[in-house]
C-alpha cells in the first residue's frame, strides 16, 4: 500500500539509525470503451472495424479464436468480441461488443418454371419472388429490373434477386419457342370442272386444322373440300401452335354447252334418201321414227317411206361431256303410183300417135325408154320405139314422181320384115323390126330359120322364103293371112 515507510537500522554495537521512504500507489484501472458499440455484418457491409480506447495496450479475443493486439480490430464474422485494455501501471479493464451478422441469401423462385411461346401465345410473363429487388438478363440482350418480365423470344432467362442485406441469389427459367409455320399443300394442284366431272375434291395437308374460302363465298373447315364451281380457292392451315400458312389452287370450269346445227332435207319424195348432218360436238346420238338410232354426225336413210316421217333428234356431246339437242322434222310424201300405159301400137312410117295412160292424178310425162329423153305427145318415130310414162304430183311444196311405167312400144312399119332367128311369129324378137309383122309388111323368112304360126291372127302383105327356111303351123287353128294374095 502506498505511504511513508521508516526503517531503523541497528549495528552490532547497538548503534542504530533510521531512514524514511515514501511509497506512492498507482493502481487506477483504465476505463476501456469500444466503438461502435454494435455492428451488423451484411452482404453489403461484410466487415466492420471496432476500436478500443481508454488504455495503453489492448488484447482482443472472441470465442471463434479471433485475436488482435491493436486498438482497432477488423471484424469479418459476427460474434462477441472482448478487448482487455491495460494501462502503463499494468492495471487492465475489459469491454465487450456484440457484432451481429445478416448474410442470409434470398430464395429466389420464378413462375412459371417453364413456358412455350407459340403463335397462339406469342408472349408470356414470368415473375420472380423471394427477394426485394430483381435484375433480369436473357436472350438477345434482354434486361429488366422488375419482378415480372414480359418475354417475347424463347431462350434462357436469369434473374438475380437481392435482399435488403445486399445478399443475392439467382434463378433461371428456359422459355422455349414454337412458332414454326406449317407447310400447307393442296392436291391436286389444279383441276377442271366439266359436264363429265362436275365436281372435284381438293385436299389440304401439312397442318392440323383448315379453313377454306373463295371469292364466291365458299367455306369449309375440313381438310378436304368438295368443289362444284370454278374459282380460286384458298386454304389457311393452322398447326397446334396456332401458326398458320396458306395455299391456293385454281379450279377452272368448262361446262359450255355445244352449239348444235342440223342441216339436211326436210320434205322428201317417197323412196328418197334422208340425209341429215349435225355439227358442233364431238359425239352424236340420233333417234327418230321406226326406232331409228345412229351415232354418226351424218345420217343417211335410203328408200324412205311415209313411215320415216317425223322428228329426228340428235344429242350432241362435247369433249367436256356437255350436251345439247337439236331436231329436224322430216316429211315424206306418199308414193306416187306409176301410170298404167296403153297397149303397144303400130303406125306406118311417117304417121304419129298420142300415147295414153291411166291412174295419174297429177302431170303425166312421157320418155323414150332407150335414153329417158322426155317427149311430148303426139310422137312420130321413124323406127320402132319404146316409151314409158311417169306421173308427177306436187304436195307439201315439192313435186314427186312415180316410178317408170311399163314400156309401150310404137311399132313403125316400113313394109319389109325379115326373120333374125327361128321362133314364134308373134314374138317381136323373131324379126329385125322388133315387132310382129302386120298386113302391110313384106315378110321374109331367112335361110335355115323356122317360124311357127301359133294363132289365127298372123298377117302379112307378102311372104318370102329364103333357102332352107320353113313356116310351121303349130296346130289346126293356126292361120296366116297374106293380104297380097
């Protein structure tokens, strides 16, 4: 203890003396303080410096084994830190400070955890949570500083979330993108509607759903479309991702009906030929009276009669299968009966005769049998000549003729007749005149010929026999009258 202390010293001789010393006392303890008195370590302030004062030397310690011998201590870890301060007198005192630590990282999450951008959903919104501030980065230089981010492009997007303590964590989400447009095709690529094929089916492929349209108002929502009218048809094909593409097909139409013309006879005489010609198509089908049919453009009906009269219809078909009809009305006049002519007649050379016929209610015409030269009555042939008659009648605007009548022979007697073969007196072919001798003829039976008398009407002006010729009477009634005898 401090104070004044006296000592008396005594020698062996017993002599003593004293001395005095003053002991002073310095046991004052230091007043140790630490600043700051508290601190929080965070991700923003990951360290702090604490400073002790009030002593001359210091010794720091903490339960985690931290030590320091300076007045200041750099603290990196939260805990209770104690400093012992010692003065020059060796007295010491301590102070304690608690350093707290808040370095908890946020738990950052993103919803949705995945998404697909399509043509139906071309954008999506992703939202981060678990922190107090956010910083997004992603494909194509994308950035955002809000909790929500509107995404238009597929890619990997990362968000860094930061808490108030400055600590951060990240989360990543992958946004996929399916905006592939379908490849839409239409088969067939073209078609023609005709009367043979009045409709066609076109089929779209390459998508999952379809919508057809045309300027004429046609619509359909199936892959196949039944087309009845020509035009331009467009199909929009849509995939499951909502992306669309279109394809177009042009359907042409050729349903033009053919223009039919029919030429040919309309009113005809009996036994004429009906000739009809149709034009304007590729194939033809005729029908008419008496179950008439034909598949030719030109039809011919020979030897037509009244029963062939009527309406003839032709159905004309074009190459596209379109049809049209045309008709022709045919009228066949009734048969004109052939006239009945008189019997053969004999005239003298230089004489004339008017031939007659019955059974003609129209115009009676006469013709030479040899060359069909028309003649008028009376006729005056110089040699034996045959004639025939025709009857002409006018009906329904045309004149028709009968067939030729039988021949009527006008025999011309020259007065001299000679046989040209053996035969019957009454047979005209027996004689060079071509006719049976008359009472004015000078008749000669030529050499080796035998002429038979078979009737009682044979006559002659004179009868002559050449060598080896014979006149034979066939029976008892046979008779030859010779006028010159």
